[in-house]
C-alpha cells in the first residue's frame, strides 16, 4: 500500500510536521485508528509525523526540510501506513544515525508511543547542545584561554568537526597539549566538554654547538635560545637567541615573538643584530660590520580547512648593512639600507600507491634600496624567485626504515643581490664536501640525493639514522661591468644522526669533494674533504 505525502511544513519554531495521509483517507482505511488507543495486530495507523526539538534543520550540514522528508517518508515508510512500536524506534534510530553521520555527535531522536495523538507520531530530537565546559590540570594557560575557541559553539549542538578544529587550535599554542572528553550535562539533553591538560611547558632552552661557521669569522659556534610560552596570556611565545663563535668580535642576537592569530594563522615579530669581524688572513685589514633586521610575518597554516597540506606566509623586513675597514676604509667601507617583501606558498601531497611524499615551495623576493654609500652600491631595486622541491619514497615492506630522498632548490635573479640575500653553494647547508662560504650566487641551484641505510629505534626513545648523500650546486654572481662569476661544486659522503626523544640530537656529515669548476678570474682553495658536526640539547 503506497503512502500519499500531503504536505511538509514547519508548523512552529522547533517543530517539523509531515502529513502522510489526508484525514478522510485515513478514516476510510481504518476508521478506528483515529483513536490513539486503537491497535490492530500490534500496528498503529500513522497519518502524520511531527519532529520536535530546539533546532531541527541544519542547512550548512545538508540537513534540510526536503532531505528530512525523504528520510522519513521515501526511505522508511514505504511498507505502509501502519507502524509497530519497534518500527517507530527503528525510525528514530535511523534519524539519530543520520544526524550523527553529519557531525552532530550527541544528537538523539526518541519516540514516545504514548504521545501519538490523532494518528500523529511525535519524534523528539535531543541535539546534545554544548552547555558547559570544565577545565582540568591547567596552570600556565587560564580557563578563559582554554575555553575561548569554543565560545561560538556554546549553546548549540555539539558539531564534531568544529570541536576538533578548536582543539587543534589549542594544541597549536606553544607548550600546550589538551584533549577533550564529553560527558552528560547538568540537564537532560545537554553535553559537557571536559578539557584536560596533558602538558604545559612554561619555558624551553636550547643549547647547540657546531662547526658550521666560516674560517674567517669563527668555525666553532655556540648557540643559546630561550623561549617563554604564554608570557602575555595570549598563547604566544617570546624567544631570545644569542650566537657566538671562537673568533672574537662575532656575535648574533635576536628577539622574536609569535602568537596564534585566528583559527589557522600566526603573527611573528622579530629583531636581529649580527656583528662580524674577519680574523685569520684578513685580520690585518680590520674588516668588520653589522647587519640589523626588523621583520613582521604573517603565516597561514593551511589555506583552507579542506586543504590542510598547504600553507602560506608573507614577510616584510627592513635591513641595514654596514661594512668598514681600519686600513682601507675609503675602498672597502659601504653602507646601505633596504626593504624586502617575501611571500611564500608551500604545498604538500602524497601518492599512497607509489609511497611517495612531495613538498613544493615557491618564494618570490621584492627588494627596494632606500639608501646606500660606498664603492659598490647595490641596485636601487632587486627581485628574485626561489623554489624548492622535496620528495621521499618509502620502500615497500619497511616504511620509514630506509627512505630515499631528493631535494632540489634554486633561486634566480636578473639583478645583483645584497650579500645577505645571496645563495650559498658550499658548507653544511650546501655541498658538504667543501668548506662553507666559498661562493655565493645571485642565481643558483642545488641538488641533494640522500639514502637512509636503515633507521633504527629503541623503545621509542632513541633514534639512529645512518645515510649516504650526494650534493651538486652551481651558481652565477652578477658583477658590474659584465664580468660575471660562476662556480660549480660536486660532493658525496656519509652521515649519521642520533636522537633521544625530543631532548637531544647530534649529527655528523663527512663529505668528499668530487669536482669543482669556476670562472677563470675566480680562485678557490679547498681541501678535498670536510667534516661537519653538531650537538643540540633542549630542556
């Protein structure tokens, strides 16, 4: 027997009524069914269904009046106009499942057979609205800070994706790890969210030693970085950094502050000053200088909620560089100030079938020189475009144990760049078989191939990763007068990294210089191998 849907209407706020049969048709079919007590063979004639609740429709989630009509009528009432009590409960269960599949985790539809009036079945929706938030175990972050991401959800139904997004926003704050547990609220139909703090870290210190410096400014370096979390009760981090070398007169210091801003973005402010003084063979020149920088950056962790693997960043920086010499000041001295604007876009993706991971980054650079003096002043403006690709392949049978990695990065500029903006080709972050700082370029590329021999792990605490690598880089430096300089480098070697939890990490890279070439007017003296190491401790 087919049903005839007479109308679907919202008869009042919080009430959705669907008339299945006209009253006269219902009387002709089973006249006694007008009496709600009239039950024949466990079946009751239902001429209409009414759904009640504080909020029934959620168009943004796809729960509309038309969809509800389909769920109630077309799908579940095709068997006829009469329902048993069990079928009524199954209908309510199906509606409950439908609401929850759309993210309303605690929505429940219930049926009370005693509320059948004049053949109208009344279903009640208890949406499980978020009525209370309790915090537990927090001291560094206030309860108001922990509850802030959930304010827009208070009083409404618990929507699971929104709750997860709010928790993610909390866990992006420095030194904070939170998880949520739901429980029943004080009143029927209400839900309580219990936020439990698993970890709060007020401050963190990192000490690092390495031999990544230049021979003339100090090969051995000591870095100290101290960070304080949530100092201004806004979820931000204040950091101070200092770096010294084994050559006197070389010092770097900086202050930075970053804080989460909105749901996915982050604001960063930083100040930095670097002082250098050349030693070694150049000490007789008394050559030294400074670089000052102030920058503001805004970053977006993912461009859209549906695309969590993309992120963007834009940085505006003001820089001032000074170089002077005690002996040849009139020749070597120079001073210039400039601004740079650098947007950046990063995209990650994964090809599960081939066990491939990819990451691509593009970074344009726009610079304007505001003042300059000296014998070799930079151009009044300069531009560059940089890009980087990183790829990793996990071999079948042992994902993450011996991955193969490739990295290709480069930059191109038609202009002569300030020395602080150039691409360095050699050293621990370049071709590792050569000493650092042998050549820096305005346009260059670097290719790195790396193969992990086998990544070992003990008790989830210790990690050991031996690997082999091959590096190649080539670059061009723009020189006034048209006599541009170029160089290329090729090296290969062995490396090992050792880590303990997130507290300590050490690494060694031994590289062998396989080949080098340069323009005829450039003289590069270099040993045939280089060894780089570092040790970093955090507490």
